[in-house]
């Protein structure tokens, strides 16, 4: 890992995309020690809320939590949401960069203030730039011009200027964003597929090793781990593919 006080040297964050609390707990327990963190998103959170998150955290031991709730609202509301999430002590939390500079700055301030008030570490706040489900014609339809990559780069720069710690980006954007944003920005990358794994609905995939070599800090990997017959072994296998990368 590059310096950014990552809590451990394992870059794999497993995405626990399920509404089944027992399954999420079982996976978290099985994967503790084999992954560097767990990601819980809107699907799980909408079904089980903060209590469910705590239950998974207990099962996961002290695995860092990426709370992938992608907030996007007026600055005051997003700041309130970040403060409300702070007691869960997420290691990373995210917002949509399209919410604008004032919203992102409010999110960064709220994370700082909540950490000071509670004495816990400040969650890293990341920006989602352009959803990977959108292409140029989708952007055009909502009034945003230009190639997707230009919009991603513009929003990523705005996020860092607004005080955020990094961005979530697709594998194809890692290299350009690493160049644009420098080494201290955290780059979190989904859409990663180990050699030989099914792509599923991910269209633009890369292998874990390619992603790390291009400059990714955190790899968000779901189904190749969660749907494996032995999830911990699948995660360990990915880690072994990574040995010596960078
Ligand atoms: O199962 P899979 O490895 O495709 O899971 C990837 C995870 O990353 C999912 O939780 C998905 O929501 C998330 N994600 C993504 N693409 C983005 C942002 C997040 O696949 N652009």
C-alpha cells in the first residue's frame, strides 16, 4: 500500500451485497483475517440499518468498514448523515461528487468534527465521480457534455480540492487519476476480477494485480469471493496473485 494510513496491508475489501443478515455475518466471520476490510452498501443498510452494520462488524472482528452509502443531498443534510454514521466508526464513507464543492467540503468537515467529538479516527471521505453504469449518451441526456473520462477527471479534482481523501473509480481510470491526483489520494476500485473469474455484469474489468500495478489502493471485490465455495480461500488466492505487485 502507499502511505495513507491504511489500517492493514491487505487491499481487498469484500462487498457484502445481500439483504440476508445471517449470510452477511457468516461471510464476515469466515473472511476475517483474509480480507483487509468489508464493504456494506445501500442494499444491506436499507434492510438492516446501523444495528445490522454493528452485527456484521462484531462478526468481522476488527475489519475496517467501508460504508458505501453514496450520499448526495444539500450540504447540511449530507453533513448530518456523515455525523450520524460516525458512531459506526467507518474507515471509509462516500458521497457523490456531483453534489458539488460545498457539499463535499461540508462532508469533510463533518467527518473531522465527528471524529474530534468522539475521539475516534476520522473516516476517510471518498467521492464517487461518474457511475460506471453511465456512458457518454447517458451523460448527454442529463445535460453533461464531453467524454466520460473528462467528467471523471473534473469531478475527482473537485473532490480533492474540496478536502476529500480520494475517489472510487473504475479500473480504466486508475492510471489517469493517479497522475492527476498524486500519491496521497486514495483510489478505491471495484470491477476487479481475478484471472479466470466470471465477469458477471461488470463490463470493464481488470485483474487485481493490474489494478494494484496501475495505482489502486483498495480493491472492492464481491462475487468472486462471496460466491466461491470457500470464500476465505478465494480471498487468500487473490492475495497470493498480488504478491510482489507494486
Ligand atoms: O460482485 P462485484 O465484485 O461485482 O461487486 C462490486 C461491488 O462494487 C458492488 O458492491 C458494487 O455495488 C460496487 N461498485 C461497482 N461499480 C461502481 C461502484 C461500486 O461495482 N462503479
